[in-house]
């Protein structure tokens, strides 16, 4: 069984030491051996009916390259790889609108290494868009370290900002032969998923699991066990997956986050209702593993 979640995997040599070598980065950006992944309107460029990531040579994208905005991702297949953010213009660049695809779709069809590279690129591009100004003095910021940091342009401040991820727990809670799933009102009709929520300051992951489950469903959780994690760049989360044992059964929707929550048996989950989470998500993997464990 594949033990790796979609978007995860150490397929890129991030080469952190290269980020601080401005001469090497400049040579790489201008080199014929480097490859560029164009991103337009938060979509990645692909090719083929069964999409694969398009990694283009400099000659193919030279007119779109702004060196200070091109992001060094690392060495991919032993070549320098860069994310190339493209202006969100009305017309698609490179005359290829039909070949730009959303990451949620690509995560379900790309090979593991390519989905990892695409998620890395999207996450950093989104981070740059949200940090154009210094959070300390309000001045403009500029890219540093091959696009892996930003620095305040105010010379009396020069605050340096690093990419952040938001930790969120996601948990499959079970009691005897049933598991706890909930649904939000905005989801497709009939879809239920595992309980999830962001970790709060000063809180351990285990405490976050217990708090979120109690807040959303009134179920008290006992033992908590780590399962796996998943980068989730929508826009910048790191999903930390757990399984947990419930110590109570009576559900009460406490905080309004969920429209419904119920206990489901394995037989019910295999029947076609409820609709389960999308296969690319760690939520689905948690459910599928629980189903497998019961056979």
C-alpha cells in the first residue's frame, strides 16, 4: 500500500544553500538546463490528455521571466527548477488556456513527484501574494533567497519574513465499530468527512484534536495517535492526520461549524451513503484505512 499522501514526498532536492548564492541563482535562471513551471491564475501549465506538468526551457518562457519574481524550487531530476508566476491577465499566456489546470484536479491525476512539485510552486506563489508589505512597519517587501524569503525595503526595519504554513489537525474518531463524520452546509449534498480544525497558539496537536472534536460534536476523545501529514496549499495549510478513540457517543453541534454529524458503521460507509471525502485528501485516506482495518 502507498503510505504517502497526495502532494507529499521528498522528490525535490530543495538545495537550501543555493538560495543564498545569488551568482548561482542568476546563472541558473539564465541557463539552458533549467526548467520553469508556469503558473497562471493559480493554475499550473500541463500537457497531454492525461495531464502531466509542463516544465519549459528558458527559451520557451523568456518573455515572461522577471528574475526577482521567479522562485527557485530546488533541483528536480538533477536540473534547477523554478516556479514562474505569470500575470493574471484576461488572455492566457503561451496561447494555452486549455492546458492550465487547477491543483485540486491535478492532485488526483498527476504522478506523485509532479503533484508534489506543483503544490510546492502554488504554495510559494500564494505566500508571496499575501506578503507584499511588511507586517511591522507597512513598507513594501521584496524577494530574497531565490524567492524563498521576503525582506522589508525600509532600511531602518529590514524585517525578514519566511514562508509559513498553518498547522491543522484532521482526525478519524471511532468508537467500537463506528466512526464519527460531519458535514458543512457548503459541501455537496450527502458528503461527510472527518473532523478538522486549526491548531491554536499554545496548544499541542493532541490537545487540538480533543478540543476540535468536543467543540464541533460534543464528543470526548481519549487516546490520540498520529497517522500521517499532508501539505495542503489551499492556501497554506499542513494537515496533521490522527486517529482517536471516543469516550462518549451523544452528538451535539456546539459551535455551528457543522451542519450535521453522525456515527457511521463500515457497512454504511461501503453502501454509497454518505459520499466520502475526495480521494486526494488525507481525510479520505483516514476513512479508507479505518475501513480496511475492519476487514
